[in-house]
């Protein structure tokens, strides 16, 4: 039933994401959506680990855009609750309390480290790999097409096989080109996360002191805790999705998934393990 109406479900989901940017959400519903966001990012990471060919998840660029839009809509909803009610649900409060543990400077530094890891290391590297892969795939297309034509003329493959190979080449070029563009979404999401965090702290202090009658210390503690929790709840799924993107674009041609390849290629030569073990003992 769901498979037959998957297009309707997708359209409804995208419209719901856009609506979330406008309507205010109660804190319990925001908790459910934040948990859904984390779950979706984790599922995407696990799926990418079991890929044999990147084209097995050719919808990844579009999915990356939808997840980024969903995450930003949750940022808007949580910001509305943080600034309006000084409370944004149990998930954000729990994340903030767990990381801060009485030291707000440490919590903010951890948040910045996560953003730097995502923005500077993973997103930039994955985007560069996708850009190079798209360029080399396009450059190699004429040679691959000629090779297919030569095999077809020699009778080594049938017309249907030649058509399938040409379609595969076109899919590869489209996929890596789309991944190159999709990496810009993740990059912009990381920048937006920093801007939203800054807005939450500054605006929270102003609202808490001038409108809610809080002291400077109370306002700083309240809004710093919520802002750090909101930033972590947003950046952890973003980091998982960015890692998934990096895994997908770095997958080389193989007949096995990543775990099997790592086992065969790293643990397949026991001499290297013996030398490493002896070095550690010494």
C-alpha cells in the first residue's frame, strides 16, 4: 500500500516540512520530530555502509536536500520555542544538560568542534571528491562509449547489454554531478547552524532580561543551555549525514560492502598485524 502511494507520501512529507517553518510546534511534537531526524540520519549512515555500488542509492542527492530542509525547519521551530517560552522540549534540554554539566563554555566549545569537523573536514573533503569524480566520469564517457560500440560491433555483447551499459555510464555522470551540488547544501547547513546559534544566544539574552525579567546570570544559563542543546541536536544528525555522503562518494568499484572490503584488505595480510603488534610491545 505504501509502495503504491510513495509519491503521494513524499509530496505530503515535503509540504509538511515547509509548513513546519511557519506554524508553531508544541514541545512534545518537536521532541518526536527531533528523534525522527536523528533516526533518519542514522539509517542513512547504516545504509551507506552496506552499499556495494554508489548507484544503489542514486536518490542520495535529493534525499540529502530533503533531510537538510527538514533539519532547518526543526531549527526554526526550536528557535521559536527557545525565544518564546525558554523551553524547547526534553530532547534539547537533555542534550544540553548532558554536554554542559555546569560548564557552558565547554559545551559551546564541543558544539564548535562538531561544526568544524563537519564543515572543514567531512563536507569539504566529500565535496571535492564528488567534484573530481564527476569531472573524471564526464571525461571518460567518450572512451567508454567507444569501448561499448567496439564490443557491440565485435558481437561480444548484445544490443540490450550495450544500451544498459550506456545507461549506467550516464547514471554515473549524473550521480556524481548531483553529489557535487548536494555537498553545497550540507555546507550551507553548517553555516546556518552557527548563525542560528548566535541568534539564539543574543536574542535569548535580550528577551530574557528585558521581557521576562530574568537576571543576566539566569538568562545566560537558561538560553546557553537551550542553545547548546539545540545546536547539538541539529549538528549530530548533520554530521551523520555528512559522513554518509563521504562514504558514498568514496566507494570504489567492488563486489562487497565496505565492511567486507575492510576485513579482506586490512586483515588479509597477517604479516602487517604481526609487525604492528611487535612494535606496540616494544
